[in-house]
C-alpha cells in the first residue's frame, strides 16, 4: 500500500544451496536500477525486503516495477542466482474530491423558477484511482431537498418544484467511493429574481361622470272608493 511507513515488510526471498560450510552460506542483495535499490532494502542474511521510503501512488510514473534480487554464496569462486519480482504499489484513498466548478461558494441569480429549469452544473476531481476516485454528487441541505435535484453523475442541478422563496442556500457535496469515503462540500446561494404570483390581475380604473342629483320622486296611490258593498243585478 502507498503511504506505508519506511521499514514495512514487503516480501521475503529465499534461495537454496546444497554445498556445505561457507560454500552454502547465502547472502542477498538488490540488483537493477538505482531507483529500485534506493526504494527497497533487503536483509543480507534473511532475504526480507523492506521499503526504504514512503511510496506515493499519485506521483509514481508506473504503479508496478520489476526488481531483481541476487543470492550469492560465500564460496570461492563465488556462485550466485537471481530472481525478478514485480512489485505493485496499491492506491490508498488519501485524496478528497476537489471542486473545480465552481471553485468556491457561489451566488446564482435565476429568473425561471419552474420545475425542470437548470440552475447550474458542479464538477469535482479526485487524484485517487479506481473507486477511490469515483465521485458522486449530492445536495445535503434538508430544507431544499424537495425543491432541487442534482444528478449524482453529471452534477447538473435542476429545479423540481415551483419555487416560493426569493433565496435558497444549497449545500452541495462531492464524495468518492472509497472504502472510507471522503466528502467535500461547498455552499451555493440561489437567488430567484422572478417568482410566480397567485394574485388576480388588477382591473384598469374606470372613469365616472358626475350627474346632477335627482329630486326625490313622489308616488300617489289610487284608492277604490266606488262601489262599496255588494250589488245584485
């Protein structure tokens, strides 16, 4: 694993010599490029191989490299044998996602507050490899979960309901998929510049012409005075 402390046991090589005495005594060493010799150390008598410095996966030209070990006896003339071993440095989730779009807190003005409207797009990068570098986007603010949606893969944020407030604060997170996930968050302030209104449209004012006051009208009732009583014909 990368970031393993100096002196971590990586492997142990072993050779056999059927001679007796000093002719069968074996000593181990590292052959090859200077970088390999500087990266590893081997116990001369045990064959145990240790790292001589801390490997950083992200700065290696290649995560895998070949190392040749030599086993030599103590006889005269000296005999030796070699074996080549491939060592692969494994990535550790030692980097968190970094937002590149936007690079910090952002204030956005949007005029369309209807569902489906695109607010913005966020983007982050992670220096780790494999699942350690795979990023998932989320909106972590509890009060806006029903108003906005973020695509977990693309980072595109859209409106999901009719917005009723003039300002929203979104906490957007980017997390990797490492065994121990790392989360980075930024704050986005969304200001809605045009909110829908439910008020009925106002009628234009109508002009009125003054009329002279009318004189009160008098009404007369006609009473039946004749005939009175009952008449027979």
